[in-house]
C-alpha cells in the first residue's frame, strides 16, 4: 500500500490501482455525508479533480494521483457515505483506475513514511 | 418650593439606550481591565498612526422624539401613490397579525442566523415552510431559504447552470421579456466569468446548441405568458439547463416551471405580504431539481433528529457555503432574507392554498375588467391573454395619459415610446380601475359581474400545492397568533440574552429606529416611482451617505449592495472597472490573508480574480514578509488585496498602513472589509489609513437587525478616483449589483435614525465602550482560558478569541460542547471555530450592561469548572453535562440515570430560575440530516419513522 501527501492510499494490482482515503483523512473530515464519484470510462490526467467528498464540516476534492482511466467505482460509499468513516482502508475504497505507467507509483510514500508525514 | 436644576436628559439617546454599562459600572470595569480611563484604554489599544485626526462631528445628538419627528418630516416628502408599475414590485397587504407579531417583534427581528439549531427551531420551521411553499408553487424538488432579490437570484441561477450543465458552450440566453433590472444584473455577473449574454426572443433567437443555459420570465415583464416546455426540452437535448423566473402568485393559477421541465426557478416573494419599501428588503427564491441541489447557493434548511431521536431542523449542506469552500464555493452568498421569507411563509400559512388562489383570481379578473374597459374606450391591449399585466398602445397620447394618471394618484409604467404598462395587485379597488380609465379619457364604473378569465389556453394549473397540514391549520387569528408565538418562543434572540457572536456585532436594534420602517411613506413606495415621489428617500440617502463618508474617510457611497458579501462583490467590480479604465484590465490577482472571512475569496472568484493566499504570522497578523513577497511576485497582475481591520483575530495590527502602501506600490487597490467597523467609528477611518474601498455592514455597526438571517445592507464607500466606477442604476445604467437603486432602501431609515440619535460623539463613545466590554470579558476569563491574540498594549479590540482547545485533551470537551452548554446557561454561543478552529470568538458590543457581561462570564467560568471536574475524574468523560448539552424539559421527566443531577443539568450558573430559557430540542445530529436530506415539510408520519 502506498500513500500520497493528499492522504490517499493506493494499492496496485497488475495495471489497476485502487484508491481510497486514509484513516487520518477520514478522522480529520469527521462524519462524511456525501461522495461524488466519476463515471467508469472517464479519463483523468495526474492531479485532475476526480471525486468530491463532503463531511458535516468540510468539503474536499480527491485528485487523480496518476494519469489513467476509471475502470470501477464503489457505489456502496455513494449509497452509504458513513462507510468512509467506518472502514476507510477496506470497504470504502473510492475507485479503480487503469494506468499505463505503474512505475509512477514508486515515488509515493510507504506506510512508515506516511506515518511520519502525519505525525 | 425650590429645586436644583439637573443636567440629566431623560431622552438623551446616546447615553440611555445604546451604551450598556452605566458610568459607575464603566469605572469598575476599567479597574478590572487595568486602564486608568476609557480614553487611556483606547490610547493603549489603537496604534497611534491609525487614529483619526478630528473627532467625528455631525452636530448634536437628537433625542428619540426629535429623531422620530425628523424622520416623519422626511418621510412626508415621499408621495404614497397607487403604483401599477409592476416590474417585479407589487402593492400587497401585510396581514396586521403578521406585521405586529413578526415584522415588528424583536423575538423575530433580533435573532441571528440559525447556525445554532437547538435555539433556532422556530424560525427554522418557518423557513422550512417557506421552502415548501416555493417547492410546491414551482413544482421543483428543492428550494433554499431565500436570496437577496429576484435579479440576484437570476444571476445565481446562471452561475448554477454554468457549474452544472454538461454543455460546453460559454453563452447564456436571457429572454428579452425579463425585467430590465434582471437583465442588467445577469450581465454584471456574467462578464467577469467570461460568459456571453445573449438577449432575445426565445421563440426566435434561442439556439440551444450555443448556450449552457437560458432564462425565461413568466409572466414576461410586459405580461406575456408562454409555455416554455418545448424550449426546455430543446435545451436539455443539447445538455443545457433552463431557468424560469416566475411570479409566485401567478403560479397558483398557471402551469408551474417544473411542469414545463425547467431545471431552476427564481422569483420574488415580495407580493406575499412584504411591503415594497422602495426596493426592499424582500425575499427572493431559488428552486431546482434534486440533482442540482449541491450547486444551490445560499442557505438550505433541512430536517434531522436530535439526541433523543426527536425531529429537529437545522441548516443543511453547509459545506456548499463560502465559509468552507472559499474560492471554490458556488457563490459568495452568506445571508438570506430570513425575516422577509418568514413573513412570506406566514402569509401563505395565513391564507392557505384556497386563499392564495382566491387572491390570484381576483387580481386576474380585475385585470381583465380593466382591459375590457380600455378596449371599450378604443384602446388595444397586448397581450390578449395575461395574468395581471398588459401594455396599451397610446400613440401620441401617451404622455398626456401618464400625466392624467399621476393626477389620479396612479403611477403607470412607461414602455417604449408610445406604450403604457399596467400591473394590478391584491390591493386593487374599484376606484383604482376607474382612476385608470379616467386617465385614458373614459368615465366608466367598475361594477357588475366579473368578466371572463383571460388566461391563455392550456396553461392552467392542474396540480395541487400546499397540501401540508401547516397550510391548512385553523386560520382564526387566535390560532395564528399562537402559532407565531410558539415558534418565537423556541428561539433565543436579543430580547432574551446577549448574543456574543464574534464578527457579527449583535448590538441593540432600538425600537425608535425600527418604527419608521412600518410607515407607508417609506414602505409603500415603488422603487421605480418617479423621483419627485421619492424626495424623502433621496434626502435620507444623501444625509446618511454624507455621515457614513465622514465616519469612514471615503468620498462616495453606493447604497446598492444588499449584504456584506454583495458589497465585497460590488467593491471588487469597482476596482476592476477602474483598472480597465486605465488600460490595466489584465490586473486580476487578489491577495487575501488565510484568516480572511470566507466570503473574501468567494467574492474575488466571482469577479474573475485569481486568489493568492497570504500567510498569517504566529500572532495572527498578516505576515508582512509573505505579503511583500507575493505583491512583488505578482506586481504586473496585482489588482487588489482584501484585508479586514481590526483583523479577524480582533487585533488592531500596527502594520496596516504598510500593507496598504505595499499594495499601492505594486499597482493594486486596497479593499478593507468593514465587518469590524464597530471598533473604528469615531476613532479611526479606513479611508485615512490607505484603503480605497470598504463595505459597511449596516446590519452590524449601524443597527439594522439581523432578522434571524437577513435582511442586511452592505453599502460600499470609495475614494474619489473610484466613484465613477460604482454600480449603475439597475434600469437606466449598467453594472448594477442590486435590483433597486438603493438596495433595501426602507431599512436605511434604521441606520439613519441611529446616527442621528447618537451624533458623532455618541458613535465614538459606542466604539470605545465596545472595546471596553470586550476587554472586560478578556480580563474576567483570562486565567481560566487563554485569550489568543492581543495587541501591543495587551488589549484586544472589540472582540476576543478564547482558546478552548486545551479542554479537548484534558477532558475530551470540544468547542461544540462548550457552545451547547452555554445554551443551558441561557446564552447563544459565540462564533465557533472561526477564525481559529476549535476556538470561540466573543464580541459583546457596547449595548450590553455589566450585569449581562458578568452573567456570561459566570457561565463561561462555570463551564471551565465542569471541565476541571472531568479532568479530576469527578465527572464521567462521556456522560457529563457538557457532552449532553443542551438539556430540555424532556430531561426533567422520566428516568434519570446520569451521574450528575438534574439541577446541575438544567440550572448551571447564568441560567435564570423563573425565566429559564429551555432549548426545544436536545443536541441536533448534523450528520443524520445531511445523509438523509429533507428540505420540505415532511408528512407528519415521516417524523415518527425518522426517530426510529
């Protein structure tokens, strides 16, 4: 599992990366009440705005960590945004993205590095 | 007998009404603060280089009765006529029960915006009724709790379409039959966004491929009624959105915008019992389909549950708002027109669907009778089918007829070169029609059976509206009065306790200042009535402007902006126009400190500016090095900076002159946010310290009440070089930001009465006492709490930030817990988590006497003690009075298994025993409400389900 400075986690499986937000991010946001996801087939350049997440007290965007095409979205968190608080690292993944350059992930933080980053 | 003459003046307003502490109390408070005298405190608090040179001199302060006499004389210069001008403004009957129990009732008009839902349930219910009323009449899914005026709502609708439409086109179509002020404001809003506005006949000129949205008026400004269904479908086929500006009274008889396929509807609720007031205030509405609700600007009331699972209302989806999204917000709107929306909603409750329909039918049939009479006199009316408006071709007779009408006491509308427009309303009487006929040269009687209806074929309304029980209650006045009283009793307003909201200046709204707004000479004036009928208004605006200029050091004032945020928008547009006039139109960078009010970046974004954030230093001041570096880096493109003074941290920053100088050196203009002007009037002037523009929140510093979330007024003052670029007249000029030339003109009387009664000396004294009151609270609370920012003299300005974050670590107590516990003590919480997250910002204002300040401090200190008890382990970490606050009557009955007593729960220090304010609900669940969004009155059984 890799981590970005924007508090997203990334898991690579072949050329598909699954993206979600970290426990730390979910805690900071507080009760998540709304998630807006892209559509399958949408393509995004690195750092383009890809999803919106709103809590009772904050609104933030999730930017594409790398360039790629959306191949799956998690409808469960749209139905039940509270899932993002309950299981951010598991059931509450946001989307899966097919990417061309898997080496782009190398530059992101490891779990230990991320822990140090938020400490 | 002999007696000694006293110099005591029983009616000396400045000393006896607005200044809370008595001279003896002030002496005591100064000792607590550690200042030798009031003047010494001010000298220590304000940097010397920002003090104003000359005292504020407006002549002597007038007593209450003298001021009312003065305003009577001025009001008498306005001529109350029967205005049949239309253009979105109509005569209306405010039911007396509503006028007295709401409009003239401090329980309603002195309340704050309902951000603390537990003590705002009354007006939240009334606003939910408003949203239900609008959603029903427009047949759309979601309506907000009102906007400033119809043209502003139309401009917001355009922005919503731009944000939400999938079409990539960059043009917006506007029906030429829209009210002229609507077209003007849409153009003003569109231009900085790079949106082209195409004005034309939608049935001839609209190319759906070329636009991302279109706006139609229904009925048109000249009375035409069209079914826009085909146009809506054509727009949707090209992924563009349709907005209809609709008259809500007409919608009781006519097919609704939602039934035509419109995505958005806007309009004015003014004719639902809200006086015209020469332009306002009144409530506009905006409604949309469910899928666009997250792009809806302004406030939205939603239904949630409290800690017991009982129904509770609250503001929903607040993350859409500017204070969270800043430059990414949908809009900079933060205020609504709550008081006027409440009046409109009560008008609908008062009349019910049957009553509203009957009013609409009568207006229509009398319009038909008027048309038939004119036709019998040989005139041709256009259109043939209409609701309440038509125009008449008069040829060369036009001006003679207009003059004859004036002689009858009637204002008609000039249309083109040879036509006259007429719009009727619910106040129409036989004499009205007969007067119009006489002006057209006919001697007819308005008698006999009503003529046939002349609504267009196929446009009749077939769907139901206002089916909710609240619109079907027993309409006996006894019952209505009690309903309004019940709602008022659920809210905590200034008539019960101080509302120490930082940055909001909840000062006294004196009764004498409020009285004139009910006079017909002020409130029955049409904003587009001839100038000679508004001579009193002109006099008032001129004198108030001169006094506000004197107090701020500016050279000119525009009264148009209807809120502080609209003032920011108008001020930045003025700066932008000035740059353009000098061939420097490329300047588009706006420097804004990170601790600025969220509206600042949102307003800059609306004006097409790029926001560059400037850091705040450790002590909360603008980081001067960062400011200088960024001004230099963007020197080629620097348009403006936006600063707040005293800062949003409640400190008079000594570097403010330097910040202004740096901005000017690099070609920019200084926008000084006037939100904190209550700390400056009479002691320091923005115009002297280097600012070029400011808005003045008349609803803060100058006594217009907050109305439970609006009205407001945010006029802007500018230096002379900017004066030619101020907003133009909404009908005759360009670049207007408000539908009426003086914004919400009628409530200017409140501010005018205030400055006349205070005089320059009284205003200066108010500022000084506001600073004393804040410093007294700081002195009493320090030790128990850290006061975050203080100026050079160790003093705060007119407000202070109290750090409650340590309680989170030591006792698990959050800023929310403190705020809600203050409700148990009988107080409205201070401003929460702004500008510093997790802290409270307290602004007492000069109006509060020492006893009330002490009651508040006692409550705050007691809360600290409760937190200490948690720290010691004497109170449970979860099950304690702070976490469970606020407590309600429900907590007094039934089982009690908590580890603290009911006595402690309900009667903490500060709370009154006999006059205890009981919150109507326990703590409201915010997340539940946002996850299960309901923004109209749900059926009664739905509440029961929600609770399960």
